[in-house]
């Protein structure tokens, strides 16, 4: 009998492959059909891991089968990927059982004629698992005297570095090339390794209801071990146990640590009027409400009804009373006056900074997406600029690693709106942000330097 977790993972990966669901929705669908917590955990691990290591797995499958991937039936390719991921990266199930389940999955998918092929490919890779035909780490530590690029790599070294970063560490060439050119080989290597790590669960404490120490103590009583995050002042990293099983009492939200830093750039104060323009699901909104000690007014808005409903639920759970939730139009002038002390534009973006938590993004995004996204981001930022009061602060933030969506968008706003100036955050912070600011005074978290997802935030002031 095929393990339920592998059946669920096969169906979830099929949903993602056919664009029937994004990764979170596919995982939710997976969990719904499994009663056992261990099966739910294993299925999620298989789905995430298979997407994370997809390029490396495909390289091994093509090399072993001596066939191009496009010649393979898509469902058979999915079965090979998820099975090979388990063989190479998990040790909780014997390899023989994984191969048997792969054959059964092929039969269950009405691909009986491919069962022998599936068996042969997996067993061949299993026999050679200690010497896999993946590009080795190149020796590029010492810059070459005849190198022409800024990081000292001659063409042959560059090709070897890209093959290693892209194939062995399962990233698209275009991203590996960008990171290599901007930061050098060792930083790019640490970056792709970070992306392939399994992220810890991080929580942000709702300081309107409790403190970080008090929440950690309460979690410990439920055998949940959580320690303070490295950078975010109100965050906890869960080391063991599952806090999501606790009764939802509004004392915390699940929020990535880098995301928790964005409200610090806004620096909302009690009594102020704040606009959070792209607020759902509400993590940053409720963090700002806590920073304001629930005194003042936050207008939290989004454009899609489902996103607004989710935002309303999370605001209600936080216990904050200073937040007003609104739906705003997708185009045209915002329905507000120049009355906001601070405006946060946490813009829809490529999400390339969150590859570790959403591995499918690396395969869905293309370089051609960036100009289109940047144009939308500039337009959104220009709309937001109109409602900032003179002397007020406009904060632009993304979870993207790429300059087209970050500093180039800020530059476009400054060129179009000379009444705004860049605010150097180094002038007014000595707190947790200080070590995370770049040479232009913007927040820029980097996986290879800070062990955080790649987020960006710039503060602008209206003259």
C-alpha cells in the first residue's frame, strides 16, 4: 500500500505543476486529506523539498535516463522527482520502500507501462548515490590576474561557478548569475545554501497582550521551546513543539523575522495617523498598532475582498482598536487627503527574497517579470505619495532581492516627485536596524550576511 503522505504530495505537486494552485493552497489541500500529524508533516516536507531541489533532481533524472525531460510524461517526472528527493534528502523511510511506492504511484496514475522505467531510474541513482554526477564546487577563491569582471573570474571559472550554483544548488541560472555578479562567489554560494535550508517557524509577539519573555514562558509550559530572534526585537524562533496547536488568543502571529523589521522603518508613534496601503494579511499593521500602544489611527487597506476579509480577521484577533480596515480601488487617486504622518507601501513584488520559504518562486519568476512589476510598484508609490502630509514619512518595502524592484523604484519616485527626499535611516537609529542598513541608509537584509530573507525598505520624507 502506498504511503498516504506520498500520495498527497504527488497530488499537491500536480496542482502546482498545472497552475491549479499556488504552493500554500496546494499544501493546504494536502493536509486536508491526512488525519495523522506525521503524515501531514512528511507530505509538506516532500512537496517543499521536491520544489526546492527540483533542478538538481532533474539533472540526475536526465543523466540517468539518458533522455530529455520534455520527453517524459509530466506525472512520471513528478513521481521521479518526489521519490528521488526522499532517497537523497530524507532518512526516515528505507529507500526500497520509496522505490516500491514510486512504482505503485505510477500504476495508480494509470501509467503502468512506465513502472519499469521508474524502478530502473531510481535504483540506478540509488546505486550511485555516493558519487552523484553533479557539478563540483569550483576552486575560485583566489581572483585571477587576467580576470575581466569585478569578482575576478575568468570565463571558465565563471561557467563552473554558475553550473555549481545553478545545478548542484538548484537555482535558475539567471538568479545565480545576478547574485554572483553583485556579490561574488562565496556570498552567492552562502545565499543558495540559505535558500535550500528548511526555515524555522518564527513568531512575532503581540505586545498589546503580552511580552516576549512571558510568551516564551507560556509556550514552554506546553513543551514548546522558543528563543528570541537574532534581529527582530519582538520575535521568537521556535526550536521544538508546535505553537499553532494552542488556542488562538492573539498573543502572537506567525511572521518571518525580516518582515518583522519593516514596521521599525515606519517608526509609528502614539497618536499618529498611519496608512498601510497593502496591508493584508496584517502582520505589519498590527505590529505598528502595538508600536503606537493602540493610540492614534491606522487605516489598513487592500484591494481584493478575500485579502480584506483575512486582514479583518487578523486585526480582530490582535485586539487593536486603532485600526480601520478599508478596500481601496486598484487605480486612480486614493480616497484620502494629505493627512497621513506615515504611509507604508509594502508593495506586491516578485517575492524573490523569500525563496527559502516559498521554493516554487525560483521556478515561476523570470527576468522579464521585473520591469512589469517595477512599473506597477512605481505607480503605486506615486499614488501613495499624494496622501503623505508635508514632513511625513513614506516607506517603500519589498520582499525582493533585485534592484529593479528596490532602489530603482525609489529613484523613479524621487525623479517624479522632487518634493520627496530620501531619509537616511542611519541618522535616527541605534537599535536593531543599525547593522542592517546599507550605504544609502536603506534597510537591506541579505541571506549570506544576516541569515535573513532578502527584504528591502527605504524611507522618504515629504518636504
